[in-house]
């Protein structure tokens, strides 16, 4: 589950979306490893404008294939049944889709946005923490919380209002992890 927003975009608020994918982990030391994810991530923001005649609600939804490479520092021994970890690393996102939803006085419509208005890639960093529950040898159930700090501008145009807008996203995930190496 994602809770995302657009940094530096006035009057916007966060929106929720789906995230899911696959993770591969390699532990090269008892307490240190690296993980690579391939995640579908639905991100965006919403805006509400009040008028005398009612409200206008507008939601932007950007879908990414997000690929983080995370250094995992384990705070528990390798043979512990429950392992706490912290993670940090870079991430790249590849824009898959851009949609908007507009609602005026109860009437709602969804439409595709022009993907060329957005940069096709989004770079940033992820920091987070999690718990791994050992299910059997080389397989764990993960519960992770992470935050994505967007470092690049997401709009590919010269509109001053949108000039410095970046993605931010808090995620909570649960899933299976298959461990290679130690």
C-alpha cells in the first residue's frame, strides 16, 4: 500500500495506491545484504478547490515500475526466526501510465494524461525498516515500511507552477522473500 504526494505542488494532498512486485535478496555477510526489487507503484496526488457553487476534486495517478537496490543491515543473527532490518539505497522508476480523475458537483470522469508531459524516469532514494519472519530455509515473510524521496522533477515542461514537483511516497508492504547466498 502506497501513500504518495507531490512535493512542491501547492494545495495538493496525499493519495493512496497499490504497490506490489518481487524481491531478490543476497546476504553476503551475517549482518549485511543487498536486495533488488521490481515493483509496480501507483503514485500521485489529489487537489480540492472550493468555489461558491461547490468543489472541484482532481486526482493525478502516475504508475511506475520502480526498481530499488537496497543495502539491508540486519539487526538479528542469521539463524534468528525473526529478523529486524534497516534498508537504504537508490531507486529508479519507469513511468508506465498517467491518468487523472476530475469530479465536479458529483459528476466524475477519468481520462488518460499525455505521458510526454512527464519525465519517463524518476530517480530517488529509499530508506526504511522491516521485519523478516523465517518460514523455511531461504524463504521469509517480510513486513516492510519505507519512504521514497524523489530527487528528480517529474514534469517535462516549462510551466513555472510545475517546475520543481517531485514524487514522495510512503509504502507498507508484505510479501515473500527468497534468499540467495548466506
